[in-house]
C-alpha cells in the first residue's frame, strides 16, 4: 500500500526559498556587501567618464597624451573644463602620489580652534631638592643643565647639624649605659642567689634597665624624625659610631624611597658612591631629569630645608587651552565623548605641524573673570630631540618646552560618511565651487557643493558629483583654476588700455 504525500503548493516553496536566502544573506552580508558596493561604484564612475573608454596613450604607453582623442567631441573630456599640466607644473603646485589620490567616505568632526600654550604639570614637572640637615657642601657632582637619572649622586654634605649630632651622641651614650646596667644585673643575679646581697638591690637595677630601654626607644624615634632610616639607626647601634656625612641622590618623580638621602660615617669618593647607588625601579618615568637650577656650590654652608637644586621632568607636559565662554558647552561635550584633540604648531617659513590624537586631561571649574575664558588641559607626551655628551656630562634637549605657543583643534560635532578633502583641493569662483578630477593625463574641473569648510578641511556633498574612488588633486585647486581661466582667455581684461 503506497502512502501519498500531500502536495505542497509552489507558492510556499518559493516563500521558504526566499526566506532562506534572506536569512543567509543577512548573516553573511559583511562578506559580499563591500565587494558589491565597490563594483557598483566603479561601474558608475566608468559610465560617467565616458562609458569605460580608456585613453589610447594610456593603453599603449605612447608619449603623446592626446593620441586617438577628439577632445571637442569627447563627452567626458571638455577642453573648456579640462587642463593638462606639465611635469614641472605638477611639481610647482605640490602634486604627487600622496596628494593625487581617490576620495573615500569617512567620519568628519567639525572642530573649533582655540589658542594654547605648553605648560608644566603642577606638582610633577618640577622637583625641588632640599637638605634636611645643616651642613657644609663638600662636593657637587652635577652641573647646571645636565641630564641626570634617578638614583645618581648629586651632593655630599658634611654634617654640622647640632640637633642631629646631639641626638646621635645621646643614643650612643644610652647604649653604653644600658650595656653597663646589663652587666651589673648579671653580676647581682649570681650574688643574690648566694644570699650575700638583698634582692631589693637587684630589683632597683632592673628598674633602671627598663628606664634606659624606654629612653633608647624615644631616642631611636628621634633619629628617625631627623631622616635616618632603620638600617642607619641599627648601624649606629651595632658599631657605636656617629654618622658624619649626608649624600643626596637624584629623587624619582613617581616614587619616594629612603635611598634618596644616605648618611655615612666617613667621607667617600664619588666613584664609590656611584657604584653603590640605589637602583632605579620606577616603571612609569622614562626620560631623564634636567638640573634646571643649581643653587649651591662647594664649600657653602646650608641650613636645614634650604634648596640645593631644582630638577625638571619634561617627559610629559600639558597644553593649556583657552576656550571662550560661548564654547564651554561644546568643549564639555568633546571631553565627555572622549574625542581626541589636535595641536597645531605654527612654523615660520614652512607648513604647520600637527600633533594628532591628544587626550583632554581635564577642564577647569572656574571661568577667568578678566578674560572670560575657561582653561582646559591636554596631555602632551614629549620626546627627546637631541641627546649628546660633552666632557663626561649628558645634555638632553626636549622637543616641546613650556612657553611654546600652539593652537588646539577641538572636535565639537561628528558627521559620519562624508567626503572630506583638504581645503586646498577646492577652488571657488563666484557662486561656483570646483575640484579637479584626474582623467588620464588631464585634470577635469568638477563642480561640487561644499557643505562645510574650515581653515583645514572641506566637506563635499555626496550628491553624485563625485563618487568614492574618484581620483582628485588634494591641493593646488586655485592654481589650476587660474591656469584654466588663462587658457580660455578669461584672465584678460577686455577694457585694458581703453579710456571710456
């Protein structure tokens, strides 16, 4: 007996097949959609440039760029709007492989430009080295302007600090008295067991020992307050000798250790100290410190707290921007969105240099009452421009220094999927705006609509005048427009030489 399957209507078959195709296409669109879109764009550009016809000179490599062309009859190559440039002219207006390139859709951020100046980071860029004790400078190991690494020896000071000398003396004296008391207690313990001496005498000696231990603890803490480490206090206790020299080392910017100051019992040569200097373990700071201001010299007496030198760390700086009051809302939006800021350095006699992708550190919470501006700060990672050695000393020159004038370009609005070109790629004449598209060895003038323009970039309306993939000149548009006018005779004044 045969079982007959119910017949499925064809419309349901087509519906299921269409549904399967849609589902598969939805999951795999990232693989086939970009290639299909690029093929459609290339086809549209080919038809718009004359149905895909190629120049005969390009195909055969002949020297004559006009071979096989009837420029008057070619729909995509009008002599009135087309310009042929010599190699010298191309170089004169700065065109190259980098400035003749295809356009593409990209995200454009409309920005505002504000004045700015490079400043130090408060509490980070400047390190003041002071002596904690009174003494006489016996040696200065660094010179002004020299680059020094954290942990290198800077100064040696012979101590004349009366309080420290007295504190050490009292500590050593108490240690001696405690030794005597311990020996006496040990003797009395033997005599007391024989009954020759009353136990009360031993008990009084034990009380005296406890008092000495209490005084010793207080004196130990006093030495720590004077700047001595536990190892140094233990060294005095072990050797019963006073420390007489203070050695000052280059401090670390991001950490603080007891090794920045070291007391010794004897005067040592600098070479020995450098071999025995503390190792620098700071992983954040990468650049050297510059001895910006040296305030003392050999043989000078210094008091506790007096400045010995000032070190500067320019490994990272701030750019202080001055935003006007009406720009505060847009500036806060850029900070909240995490948009990157560009710094522009004006260089005399050359193009401006742009530092891209800088991060806004913070905005001030107060508007200046006089200038009506809001200060904000941008992180500026620095780099060494020159590193040299002279007479055994190292000198470093940073690329960016405090006081350097800049401009900050702060994005305030995001415009996705836009045709963005440099402002030098656009030429204007009256109400018309043009770009120049490469067409073989010629450049064809193409009218476009500019939606937005600032002093650096222009946003062209994607209305079909240009397509992604079209190759245009990214600079020199004004010069090419003038050359096109001179070619057609439009640059000559018809009234020249006439008196009306």
